[in-house]
C-alpha cells in the first residue's frame, strides 16, 4: 500500500502505517494540481483540509483505495463520487469529540460568568463586581442540534450541572441516549435556553440558523457553535444579538472561514457583521480550535489508522 500524506499530522500515523508495511510519502507544499498529477500512483491519501477532493481529482486517482481525513467531517471530499469508485472514506469524529465537548462547555460557562469581560476589566484596573454578576447553568434547558459524536460528547459533559434537561434535535430518529432526550423542532424551540450546534456542513445545514429560525424560539437564547461557520448567517445572528433575542454567542467557527479552515480574510475589509462580533462583550470567539488539543491530535491519527487497518488488514 502506497500512501501520500498532504497535511502534517501526528507522526504516529506514519509510524504505524510503516509497521503495517505501507510506503509513506509526504508532500506538504505542492499545489492541488501538482498532487493531482501524481495521485494516480497512490493507494491511500491522508488529508485534513488543505484542498478539496473533487470528482476531477478522484478520476485521476486510478489506484486509490482509501482517503483518511483527520477531522470530524468529509465535506471537502466529493463523497458520492468517491463511493461510486469504491474508495473507502475514513473520517475521525471519534478522535476529537471529547475536545469539542469540553470546548463547547468552556465557552458556555465563560459567557454565563462574563469571564472574558471581567478579565479585561481587571487587567485595565477596573473592579466591577455587580457588572460582572453571572448566571448559573443549573435549571436551564440545553438544546443540542445534531446528536452524533460531538453532540453526545457535549451532552455527557453537562451531566452533573443540574440542568433542567438536555434535549436534542436531529434529522435522524432514535439518536437519544441517557444524556439527552430527542424532541421535535417545535418543542426544541419552545423550551431551549441554550442551543449548541454539532452538525456537519451539508446543503441542509448551511444557513440553518437564520432570522426565521431564531425568531421561532419562545425565549431569549444563548448560542454555541463548534460545528461549521456556514451553519449560521452572521448578519442574522448580529441582529438577534442587538434585539436581545440572542443573549450571547460562543463561536469557534465563522461563516467567513476559507474552505481550508486555515484563514479568513485576504484583505483588511472586514464585514460589518464580523466587526460587531469582535467588539461585542456578548460574544466569545476562537479560531476553529474546539477539536484542536494535544490529546485529539493523537486520537485523530490513531482513529484513522485503526479504521484503515480494520478495513484492509483484519
């Protein structure tokens, strides 16, 4: 098995592939076109998000047996075409689900307790206890949209906080477990105090959190998004923050991210809505790092190795 690695990952993936008898070639700098020109020589491809694997690329990959993506989703791969060619696809949501669950909880607690604002004020010499009075998670209804690996990890973290209930909404039925009860969208929007997004990026989820969606909630809500930035229409979120429909937002991902997730803007002309976010005390931002821990780097690599090994060697 001859494998091409186009993104730098934890070295264990190369070490363990070598132990399995695989040949590992590394190319972290060539363009997509240059990679495409030689992909026909390889049986395996390891990638994160450096470029899109489209039908044209896949048609050049005549010998390709598997693609391992060290991340939760496969949205940068034409999965339908890959499967039609018999290519095995190995994503690794199991590898960073715990990290995402912890990050989502951290964002929520920081918002509730105004930790970012308080920290900045104390550093500047301001001591405002009343202005930084927080609220408690106890007694709140937490709603999770998308109850797969990430949603389940977040729900697990909420145990012990004495929330009133954790509810989940998912297009698939029968996903609930001991940590969350699955409900329909009407009950979800009627009861949730907090919503946390844990969905993949698909045609159904792009722009799903928009003005119409937000307006249907029965009470003001808090939003956490550690999923994909394009699931939220930023201008609609900003309007909801201004009106008080949304009380606060923790955003690890943004609508403006490039497909590679490595950058946002190529110039200094920041969108007006983003300008509002970065100046708002109601918002906490992080650079798509919810699943980006020391431990998850190891787990992601190990998950892909295990899936490839199970598919081809066991």
